[in-house]
C-alpha cells in the first residue's frame, strides 16, 4: 500500500471505536504501508477508542514494514478561510491504544499527525519479529526507528501511558516530534521490560517543549 490506511473516516463522525489490525500472522505476502492512522483523515470525531495493533508473521516468513503509524488522526490540512479544509476542524479523538506485537516501523506516534488525542493514549510494545528489514529489503538494526508518546506536529495535553515489554527501539521519546507536551504534571517514561532494547531514550520531545 503506497498510500494511507485509516481506521476512521475521511471527514465524518464515527459513533464508536475503530480498529486497525496489521495481521502479519495470517499474511501470505510481504506488507509495506506508507502511513497508518487509527483515526480520521480530514475532520470528524471518533467517539470511542482507536485501537491499532500488529501481529508478527509465523516464523518471520513475511516482511511487514510501516513507514509511519499514528494512533490518532491525520489533520495535516489548512483549516483557514482560504485553505483546502476551510470550515472544518481537525479530527477529534479521545482515546487511543497501540499494541505492536510484530513488524518493523519507521516512526510510531501515540497521538496523531497534525491532530491530537484528548483523554488517553496507551502504547504497548511486545514485538517478537526477528527478521528486521525495510520496504527495500535492507537489513535494520532495530524494529522501531523512532517511537513517540505524543503527536507529530501539534501539542498534546495528556500524559501517555507506556507498556514496554519486548522490542528494540533506536530512538524512544516520551513526548512528540514537533508538537509540545503540555500536561500539568509533565510526562513520564519508564522502561521496565527485561526484553526491551533501547539505543537512545529521551524524556521529552524531539523538536518541541
């Protein structure tokens, strides 16, 4: 898939949750996806939880690689009076859960791209994938290049929850990429899993406060 996968809608509300399953366990061919979103693309509210999960291929016979995975929505549009999404508002979602048990990923965000999560986000890594390759078949040193608790481009006002059990991460960020983290009590990141390997760990954001 050279484009995007959305658990939600383009610009409509969803009465309930969403579920995106990257099923490497039952896949019969390699899976390469550019962007995965648990929420909506342009606008609209998901009233329930967005759940994004991945399962490892049996015996690592299938390569699964995702460039960017977002628990929330996209929202990377111009919502001003002269913009391409004039009159609309960025996608809205309250709750996100990410469970990654298989595959390799360029970047993972507990939040969205240019849209945020308002109540809770849970990121669980329990990845058993042993064959580490990207979409070009090149070998990788880690299952995850970058993992963020927050959003890519906009601020997040909640504190992400981490369940880090098994996996290998090159760069782990408690916060977001270009989006600030504004929770009153700050943010917290603890790596407690004995089977976790982290090359670089950052208590804050990559390029934000």
